[in-house]
C-alpha cells in the first residue's frame, strides 16, 4: 500500500516542529497544507524537508483537506491519513490506522474513548458535546460509534473516488468536510472500523480552533443537508 498523510495547519509554529520530528516517514509519506499562517509555520515545515502547500489566506480546514486529497490522487497514493497539526494527535500512531486499512477497512476512525484509547486535558463541556454528537450519529445510522468528532482518520482512496462522494464541493471548505465523508461512508455501507488512539490537548484553555456554536453546527450540517436532499 502507498499511503500519504495530510496535515492541515494554521499558525502552529510552536507545535508543528515537534510533531514532524515524530512522523513515521518509513511507513507513510506526508504533505502539510498551511492555511495562510502568519507565524512562520511553513518555515518549520520546510526546515524538515517535508512538502508544503501554502494558501495565500485562510480558507478553512475542509479546503486544506480537499487540496491534500487532490495532491495524493495526482501522485497515485491509495490511502490517505488525516490528522491535526496542533500536537493533540500522535503521528507515531499512524500505523494503527494504516493497519486497519491494510486489513480491509475502507475507512478507519480514530477513537480516544474505546478500549485502548486515551485522552488528556479535555474540558468537561467539550467531553459532553462530543458524547452527545456521537450518540446522535450513532442513532441516525443504527450502529454504535464512540468518537465521531475525532479528526485522526484514514481513508482508502477508492472510497474517495466513488461517484456519490463529491468531496470537491465548495460548501465543504470548513468543518463540514470530514462529516460529509463520514456520512457518505456510513450510508454507502463501506467497511468501517474504529481504532483506539490518543488525543492529548496541549492545555484546557487553548485546546482547539473549533468555536462552540457556529463550528459545532458545521459538524451537524452535512447530516441534515444530505438527508433532506438539499445538498448532495
């Protein structure tokens, strides 16, 4: 299997260097998408000789992943790993996700809450929101999931090439993107597997760029728009 990891970043100079220093280059290639950082993030990436695609201004995490998938498709990769660039995901766990793909999964979702997973510095409000959102998705699809908001994931490229998976759409350029893929994968009935991973936030006060309210709506938006036929 020929896999590549895609890491979207925005102003992560203090975290991206140590993350890249732990990246398992012997198992997976990498492209970093710098979403218009102004703090020298791209310099940290280039200093470690990893490919970087830089946006002129901030476009959104969905646009970063769209560009990363297109990069992987153009170069013949057959699996894509997605992870955060702010230090909360451990790149040394990428082989866990890739093992699931190699063993037959089309989509591997990292989970901090299943047996073998770990988490640290997760505020209780966010813990509760994650649990509620995960329960909602589980009820909609009639299958138990444990951590639907975890952005540490892997996809078989053939999943992204299915005709109903229209991942290039413009309305998917922010946080809707990964939940659109989540919906499409589960609705199509592809081989889906959760994999235990760690999720360690740097601190309880500055732990995510996702804003309560508006960005959380983006997590729910795809499921309503797709179920009602407003979007495809």
